C-alpha cells in the first residue's frame, strides 16, 4: 500500500525527516488491538536505497461477548484486547449510557476481573435480562496506547452457560388451630425478584384460593376459613421461577389444622442455604394460640428427619435453638430438622414444625500455576501445571477426582483459532492436571500470545475454567513464575485479596542461577519498589516479595511482575492483583413486625422503643458488591456488644427478634461478600471483608 501522503520536514547530509500519513489498513490482522506492518521509504531515483522499520496500527476495543454469571447477579464483558480506561481504571463507576445504567441498577459497580474482562455487579433494582443490549459511553475505552477510542460500542447480553440451580424454601407453622391466623412465607436463593407459584395437592378448595398468588407470602385471617376441614393435614407446595427462566424444585410444607388450641412455631432465619464451611444456627420462635387459654412455659425437643444422619450430640438441647458447627453438614445435601414444643401445663397441646437447611456445593477452583501471564522460550519445555485446582468441599487429604480438559487458542484479530504446531497440525493436549509441551513444538508468534484454558469438572457440578496467556520467544529466556497462597483467583487470572495483613508472594526462576527483580504497577503507573523499605521489607531482589498490610488500596488494579535474568536473557511472569472492597451503599433499619402484614407495621420504620412481647424486624437493603451473593450475619447483645449472640451467615437480609426481656438491646449485622472465605465468629465491628451495622433499641 502506498502512503496517503508524505511531506518533507527537513533534511541534511545525514538525515531526512518526513511526515507520512499512513493508508487505511482494511485488511490488517489485529491481535490485542494492534497490527504491525513493515514501513519502507525508498528514493525515487534508486529504489534499492531505502530504510525499513515497523509501524503499528491500533484499533479501539471491541466486545467479544457479554453474558450473565451463573447466579444472574453479574455480567461479564470480554474485550478483544487489554483495555485502557480513559479517565481512570480505579473507579467503580460504570461507563454505560443512562438507559443501560437504569437497567443494571443505579448502584451497580464495575470492576476489572482481568485487563480485558469487565465485571458488572448488578444491584437489586436491576431489570436487565438475556437479550438486552449493553451500551457504553463513547470515548471511554482505548488500546494500551490511546490512539483510538470506542464509538457506538454495544453488546447483546447472553444467558449464563451454566445457570446456578434456583432453590426455594418455606417458613410457616406445621399446625394451626381454630382461632389463629396463618402466614406462610417463601424464600428463594435468587438475588433478583422471582415469581412464585403455590399449590395444595390434597384440597381443591385451598388449591383454588392460592393458585393465583405470585408473591412470596400466603396470609390467612384468624380461623383460616380457606382451610375448611379440622384435623386434616394440608399439603402445600411452592415453586419459583427467576428472570433467567430457571425453575426451582418444589418446596413443601404440611400444615395440620387442629380443632384444639395449640402454639405456633416459626424459625429465624426463615430459610438457610449455606456451605459446609459455615456454622449453622437456627432459632425457633413460639407463639401462643389466639384462643382464650391458659398460657404457660414450654418443653422443647429437636430431631432429624431428613438428610445424612449427624451425631445426636448436636440435637441434645432443651433450648429452642439449634447450633451445628461448620464441617458437620456435608455439601450437596439437604437436611430437615423437626422442632417440637409442648406446653408444660398440658402436654396434649403440642406444636411441631420443620426447618430445611440446604448445604450448597462451593464453586470448583481451576488454577494454572505461575501467575496471570507468563513468558517462555521455544527452546524449553512449556509446563502448564493445574494440579492446584481443587474442589473446596473436599479436604486436601481426600481431594475429589477432578476431570481436566485443556484447550489452546490464538486470537488473530477476527476470531480465535486453534493452536497449531510447527508442522501446522492442530495441537492435541492430554486430559491431565499437568501438561508438558516439548521444546520446538510450538512456533513463535511475534506480537501474539497463546491462550491456554483448563476446565475442571465433576459430575453434577458447574465446571470452572482458568486461562493462562503465554508469550513464546525464540531466545533461551529464563522461565519465571509467581505464586501466592490464599486469596481468590478469577477465571482470567486476577487474584482478589483482602486488604488486611501483609502479602507474601513467592517466585521461582529456571535456571536456578538466574537473578530476581520484582516490580509493580498501580493503575498503569510504575511503583517505586525501594529495597528494605517499610512497604517492601524484603526488597525486590529475592525469591520472596513482601508487601506491607497498609500498602494496597481497594479499587486499584495492581500488576506484579517477576523478571529472571540469566546468561544475558530475561524472562518475566505477571500477576494481576485486586484488593477487595467491602460491601457498600446500603443501610439497615428496624421496625415493628406485624404478623398480619407479614412485614413491618406501617409507619414503624426507625422505631427504637418497643414493648415486651413485640417482635422487632432488623432488615437491610441497598448493599452492593463486586462479588455477589451477599451474606448476612445477625447478632443480639444486651451489654453494648462485648458479648454478642451471633447467628450463622445466610443470604436472608432480615432477622426477626422477639422482645423477651426489658432493657437495652444492641442489634448487629455483618454484611459479607462472596469472596470472603473467613468464617470464624467475630465480636467487634471492622473486620476486613465485611461491613458491620448496628442499631440500639429499648424494650
């Protein structure tokens, strides 16, 4: 191609300076936003006299795909190159057009899971669905060198490849008498609103009365006229459907309508869906019958009626509270526990109800050791080690037999092509944790990376994938790798860490005689790593690199690099690091709970003074995080928080507290995001990775 134009700026006997307008390169093959071509300048009089150099075209980022995460509470946007965000990469604000911002929710947050992958965390007001269009503001995305910025950038959001199962549970009494009202509440695991469908399988009249209800609550007035027969057990069920079209399995509840007066039992929290790494704590709440009878104390008992049997020691309590420590309930199972309350003055007046506890499987962890991006020489074996991948529901000594699947691709600027060896045959990779590609197998691709993906899977589990970009060089460069024990790794290689505690990174060089040099970038700005400084106490020239606990800041994108030097050659590994930002933007409030409404009594929000036998609802709303779903742990203290009775973490965002004695109560809640793996109890606010809110009330 000929240059569009050229202009002589100046010349002398040794130098000629030209201004050249390059032609449009419509046939250029772009990789990572750039395409390099040869530029030659020759004398017209003698074309053999010429100078040649490399010229690079840059194009604005394009979107390869955008799709919901498995939970439906985030959207992952994958770009065709490393993205330079104009105006600052450290902000959580989303560069979306107003209409799209309204669809994802005004409190939605955007974070970079990797340099080319944007994660949009939706807030609870989001209305975006599969098939909706994401539209980005003009001029906010550019290549590494911001010569071009995006215009009219949009993408259609796809449904998740592996939607998470939707679970539903029911809270309600197992008995109701001739005088009392009845309320049954359904809870779903979705962070977005769902539609409920109610049914009664053994009573046509009740089935007809509830068939049109799509809310989460069934409310029957005193005497429950819809339940027409006494001493009959009604078989109620509910299913939920979320915005992705995922339908839950039915949750069931048996309600016996008695003619004789009996107490009513409900549970707090109303439903529990958690993992085996969390303690489980359930409080049974007993309400007297509305019939005019003598009121007295109760005797309590717990039994297990569903799920793998647990040791009876956890059920041997005379209290209306069930506590089961972490690790007792096994992942992938549903447990049912029955609670019985008998009035001490008349044992025939008995109430019985059941609570279901679902122990979900944690996400499989796929990981390729070495960092987020590595370099290697075509003269060395390329070793890709995914043996650190694991099933977090299994102990290290009893690791599950993960299945490994490997792929390799190269992005040519238009689409991803399968990797080929030096004989132009498609690269075949074994199904093993460690893959070794012999030296000389892969050709060196100037300016392009090989992308190796490993997917780990187990039967009936959502697979997990990790990607490792590899730059291959002809020279015998050393091999460098970076490792960190702990944190959470994203599929694109980003390491997420809590801000508390010093960070210890370990490095390795091959050959062993190589020298070490650590470096760090913060939001594309190089950080001065001073030897023996308080921020970097081990310096930058050893196999261990330590960063002080006070150094990293939430919301900043860090890139750590280790360069190994030997025999005049250098090789590097890179690790992308992001510091977790605690949940933000929400509030927690108290109100007077009213049975008839199934929620706050009108106008009672913000109340701080209650009467004995009132029920206080402590509820939270508006919390957002880049790592959903959020979990809540509620606590009650009668001595200013120094000795707090904490519940276990759950996804329920409210807690009902009965006023059982007079005095001052401190109600507390901790909000924790999904990347915080620490589960031990804490008794004071301010733990990193969580937010503590509290309210003081008087009874």
